[in-house]
């Protein structure tokens, strides 16, 4: 039996976000910060610079909100953010599934032809 789910991701867990950035080779800075974007400043507790982006993105882990400015794709490809969001979501799910692995279940990532990643948990 399979199920399909749509997920709205809020970036709240800084440890998992740092792990997702590390997995993708994305540099990040933690701690309270006020970062200049084109249209003003954004405050948060983690910022990261996506590949090819002019401005960093800023995360407020209390609200899960991400502020970023890519000027309609001219200052950065939004797909780079989608990759990070996907990796973050997968790491959150794997973290939640850790209890199952202690009971002998396996957790495996399967890359799909369309670029999606299927997380398979089975006994």
C-alpha cells in the first residue's frame, strides 16, 4: 500500500537545517542576526547562501519563516531553495523514523526519475 502526501515545510529545527545544509554543501551561519536583503533587513537565527544566489536566505526558527530575495530568479534559482527544503523534509522524516530502525525496520531513500525522493520505511 502506498500513500502520497503534500508537505508544507517550516524550517524550525536548526540542528536538522544545519545537517541539511551540510549534506548539500551549503555554507550557513547561526546565532541572532540581521541580514541585509535588497528590500531591507531580515532577522533570524540562521542564514545560508544558496549556490548562485546574490543574497543569503534568513530563517527565523521560532516562526519557521524564511526570508529570501531572488528577484524573480535573476539573483538566484529558486530550485536551489527547493533542494534544501526537500533535504530538510527528508531529514526530519528520517529523524522521526529513527524509532522504527531500533525495531529492525529499514529507512531508505529512493530517487525518482522526476527528481523526487521517495522515503521507504519497511520491515
